């Protein structure tokens, strides 16, 4: 799992550089706006839910209806 995570992360970082070079500053601006509008609230939501429940990263899977038996 760790190797997969490193591979995917490295791919995404290099892909961002390629797309940024190909499409220029409009791509970077769109990426920043989407990150601020969607990424930051979702990260804050996950952190606050985890803090409220007193759960770690693995325990957070239990609250998702998709992963219920």
C-alpha cells in the first residue's frame, strides 16, 4: 500500500507539472480555485468529524455507509 501511495503521488505531482506547462496559468488558477472551494472544506470536514468522534484515520471508515456490512 505504501508503494502504491508513493507511485500515485509521484504520478500526480508530475502530471500537474505537465498539465501546468501545457495549459499555462489558466490551469493553475483553476486548480487553486477548485482546491480552495472543494479541497479545503472537505479536509476541514474530515478533520473535525475525526476530532469529534475521537477516531483515527482507519476508524473513519466506519462512519461511511458504503463500507457498512
